[in-house]
C-alpha cells in the first residue's frame, strides 16, 4: 500500500484519539448523544463526512502541487 495512505491513516488515528485523551467526559457525552440519534440521521451525517473527505482529497490532489 502507498506510504501516503498509511500516513493518512496514522493522522486519522491521531485526530480520533485526541477527543477521548483530552476531553474524556465531553467525548463520552457526545458518543452517548449520538447513540440516541435515529439511524437515518447518522446515515446522512456519515455520508456528509465521506463527501467532505472526498472533496478535500480531490482538492489536495488537483491543486496541492501548485
């Protein structure tokens, strides 16, 4: 696998770990609140994150070399 993919995965893990490391109570409350949301809303939220990530990736790959 490409080194860039592994570096991106490592960055995701670092960013995902910051919440529970720095603000464990707030992070837990957020997770509990999200668990109460309807599946359809979580589906849309996840889809929005995927689209945002794809757009950022596209913008960096097309315009990152400039």
